[in-house]
C-alpha cells in the first residue's frame, strides 16, 4: 500500500572482523555466520599481516532482528575481534538521502550579477507586478512540499517530526526519480490542526503542490479539506488518495481476471480510517454499489450515531442492505475484501465464506490481514502492500505521475475525475496479454506508469476546468 519498507523484511550488514590466523581459520567464521542465519554475499580483505587479517564481510539476513544473533555468533569465536558492524540501510541514510544542486553554475562575476544582485531585482519586480510569473521564474513550477506531523507513520505510529524525516526524505527521492519532481520534506513540530493549516498556507508560495503524509485520522480529513478550500494549488493526502487510486487500478484488473463487473460486486472494506475512507469513496465513484465498511466494532450501518461526521457520511452512502455484524459475518458472499486495518484479522474460514473466485487485497504492513500462504488455496487473486509477494499495491505508482501532471498543467486542485483517470492509467500499463492472477498491477519500476498517469491527469484536469495551462503551451 505504501512507499515505506516494512519492518521485519530482509536486511544486509557489513561485519569488520580481525582474526588471529594462528588461532582460527576463516572457514570457522563462515560456518558460524551461516549457522546463525547469515548468508555471506561478499568478502573484502581490508588489511593483512603475518599474524592477523582484517576482513569486511557482507552478510544478508532474512530479518533485521537476526543482527544480534549473527553478531553474537562471531564474538564468541576465540581469536576473533569484532571491530565494527555497519547496517547497509543506516549507511544509506547517513547525512540524509537528498541534497540541493544549482541548475546553473556561477563561474564569474557576470554570472553572479545575474543569479543574485543586482540582476535578480528585475525578476523580483516582474513577479511583484504579476504574481503568476512565480510559476515560470522560480522553483514553484516543479516543487512539492511533503508535509507531515509524524503522527501516523506507517507501522510506527505517532513517532514525531524528527523520526518521520527519513520517510519524507524517501518520498522526495521517489518524486525525483520517478517523475522529475523536486520535493522537499517539511516535518512540523505540532499536531494542532489549526497550526498545521496556518503553517502550510504560509509556506505555500514556494510550492506548486502540497503532499500531506502520515497525519492521523480524523485530523487529516479536516486539514486536507481546509487547505483545499484556502489554497490555489493542489493538496493531496497520499495516505488517503494515493492508496485509493492504486487499489482501484489493481481491482479493475483483478476483476478482468475473474470476469466480474464492479457494479455487480459486493466489496468489504476492513478499516475505515484515512485510507479506507478514500478507498471507499473512489470505489463508489467508479461504480460499486454494494460496499460494506467494517471497523473494530463491526459493520458501519446508517442510523447509528458515530463520533465523527466523516463516519456518519460513510454510513449514509454505503451498506445499502444494512448488513450488520462482525467481519466474519459480513464477509459471507463478498466478492472482494480490501484490508486497510491490521494483521491477522481475516481468517481462512472467512475467506471460505466469500463468493466464488474471491479477490483479497490484504494491505496491512508489515503483516497483512491474512498471509498469502494461508489464503492462496481459496483465493483467485491476492494482493498485498509488500514487495516480497506478487501484486504489490504501492502508492509510488500514483503520486509521482499525479504531481507531474498537476504541475505541468498548473492545476488548481485534484478532482475525483483526475483520481479516477490516474487509476485507469495505472491499470492500462498491464496489457490483456500480460494480465493474470499473479500480475494485476505494474511494477513500481515500470517507467511507463508515471508518464501515463501524468498524461491522464492533465487530460482530466483540462476536462474539469481546473488546468491553468494547456499541455501545448510554452513558458517564456
């Protein structure tokens, strides 16, 4: 579902070892590493003397929690001294993952006078006279703010702004690599809704779009809604809408595989938080008529009084047959299960009660609502948010192309039509010849995705009248 790598997946470490050749041979060290669950993938000799050798050994592990066991195994070998342990993931994050580069070099005094004073004054006054020229004469035209308060970081919860920075930096890397969009992480030291809205409004002049990220529900709904009304640039809460777009894309293709139509399916959405709400809305907009939302208290049914207006809206617009009960009760005869909740909530017995050729999207990270190995005998199409199983549903399929499109056409907002267009564009990357149970959604590394999404988004923005620049116009 998301761009973050789940905890508990494979990792790689580098062990720098000094060992006494008169006491121990390398074979003993290799055996100890293997017996403790390590897979040696590289050996580099760092230093050799007549008595001692220093080597860097790169070891792959199935789980990040295996590090302590592997380290302990070599520390217990007589004649071996552990000098250092380097985690490849930590090494990648040293000093952060992004940096700024100038687009034009300053080689002499003449260059300096154009880039900075006195020449820059002409540019400032041009923008002062016509503020819209900020789009053509500053970084605004290609820059997105990735804004978070660190209150709902995937799999980690409310860890705060500093700890959320590596995630937001990663998002910025993906924006650049996938779609050439310059994104900058903005992690705020407040979780007050009014303050967040005020801060984002205040920094908006520097950006062409706002990507909200990892802000907890229900505050995220109000923050997004207020910013959409009060800003004239697109505001997109990726946890909601990026997830919804990619899930719809995957579902469109899964339904082709099983030969069913959206409007004829019963869809059960488990977990009606930010992602579940947005997913349900886009499914309703795409033609689903029988959709049931389930939270930890059971099915959401109209007539009940819920603590937040969004859930009351949800109750009024879903569950047309007023089906009540727990997940195990409402899952009966459902064609599609979409999990946006927590690990293990869907049981094998539940899947067996679904309609023929069931589709299960178990999106909880790092551990899905049901493991694919358990569901496989009873499910026709299975998808998760994980990269180690087929059919990974990942937001990176949406947000780079979405923002590439809205920046290029200078859209004032992102409409439901644009989100639907993005979903259909993602789905179209998988051809009918390629489509099968194990391949319903393109890889995040498929370079066609961002291009198709951006073009579809631009066309939809033009149709909806929110594009302020035609695709054929040229800035001067």
